[in-house]
């Protein structure tokens, strides 16, 4: 059984406000005590890995205050109770996730990585298949409103691949709000900052000032609601050949990164690829993957047992982890 990353929530009690002012009196300028802020951020980190510190405190307080006001809940402790064990705890958790996640994305983001998938990884994997041909499975983990998985389908089609036959795309996110936008497939101008006019004309339709993805692309992406820390939900997705998890783990603490990377490793077929955002790395996180140079990008790969590992990065990652854990490399 796959190990879950979800951590039990601390049972420390909520600190009372030192100034004696009721939480509702000063909304929307609600201020959390240090203890309240820590309790809340511990809870969120334990459930979905999102890590908030002092730098994000103002933003978290503001958003939380708005939700508490909107839901007409009298105090922060009442709100935390509702989140942890209220009758609609899951629904409320979904709301807070929608409020706190960063969902920035756009079509053809970090294009060279997507090109590496459709021009190198998929053709290479298909060429190794014997007579029984199966589509290469690609998982966009943390897909936000769908621009990333749809970009893979479009670029695959442009590269002469046939979605459904050569590859399939699964896409997941923890935020129900962005998933419903993805399923609708209607986009604003900001999503097209890296899209050229010809692609836009070919794969999108403009109507009444709205830009809608064409059904020929849309039907090739299966969207599922998944918290990457929830092993039982993740296990519903089958084994993958390629995992794209870009600009997601930057918001996680180290413990969560390690746990999610272990899950990705188990989920990938040996020889499968993991692509992170360009600003993200596995240094100090795990040495389970090897670094592979493709002609247009550097990607992580789950090693094939018995195959020699020659990348110097692996030794570097292992010694970085040992040092971080206070062990001798
Ligand atoms: C900045 S977006 C990245 C979107 C896309 N991958 C890209 O690079 O353009 C990060 C996404 O990760 C999702 N996310 C954050 N924590 C998650 C978790 N524990 N499980 C699943 N998705 C999560 C957020 O909801 C958000 O939509």
C-alpha cells in the first residue's frame, strides 16, 4: 500500500488574543496571534503540504479573515474546529485550499520541457515498445486550470502524434475551483501570453469575447481531483510513464517534498521521467532519480534496475542529503 503524506494535526489549544478584542470586531483587519497562526499553518501543511511562514502571514491573515467573515463564524477557534471536525469539514477544507493556493499558469509555459516530452520522450518510449503498442501515460500533477495538460496535447498533435493512440494525459489538482475552470476550458487573455496566433486559431474558438479550447483537444485530458499527499486517491491513477509536476513543490516544506517524490518514484515505470519546474530541483530532497540530458532539457528519470547510473548529479544529491541529515556522506 502506498504511504500517505498526510500528517496528524497537533492538538495544542488555540492561544487567546492578548488584547481581548473579539475577532469579528476588527474584520477585515483580523490579526491572528502567533499561536493561532502556527496552529492554522500546521494544519494546512499537515493536510496538503503547503508551507506558509512569516513572509506570507499578512496574505494568509487577509484571506482567512475574508472567509471567516463570509461564513459568519464568530472566532478563529470556531473556524479551526469547523475545518478539523465540523460536519462539513471537507467542504470547508476545499474552500480554504481554493483561497490559499497559487494557481498561476499559462499555455506553453516553459515550452522546451513540453517539446522534450513530445519530440523526444514519447517517440523514444514508443520505439522501445514491441508489437503490443500502448499509449504513453502522462500525468500533469498540479495542473491548475488546465493550460499545462492541454499544451501537451496540442504540442503532441503538432508533432504528428495521435492522442489516445500514442499518448494519454491525466491531470489533477487539489483545488476544485481551478479544476472546474479546466473542465470548462474557457480562457482569458493572460493564458495566451506564450501562444502564437496560428496555434490559437487552430485549437481554440472565439465566441462572445470568450476563448474556448476545441473539443478535439479537450477530450484527450482526464481531470481528477487529487491531493498529492493523499495516497489512496493517488493510487486510483495507474502507473505513469511521465510525470509533470511544475511549480507545485516550491510551496511545500522539505518533509512533504520528500514524501511526494517517493510517491512519484513508486508511480513511475522504471525508465519513466519526472519533469519539475525550471526553478525546482531535487538536490537535498532525494537521490532516487537520475538526471538525464535530453537535447532540449534536463529531466529526472526513474532508473531501470540493472542499468548503470553514470550521472554525477546522483552522487552530489546523495552527499547533499547526507549532509543535510547530519550524516557522513
Ligand atoms: C502554480 S500552479 C502550477 C500549474 C502548472 N503546473 C504550471 O506550472 O503552470 C500550482 C498548482 O498546484 C496545486 N497544488 C498545490 N498543492 C497541491 C497538493 N497538495 N495536491 C495537488 N495539487 C496541489 C495548486 O492548487 C495549483 O493549482
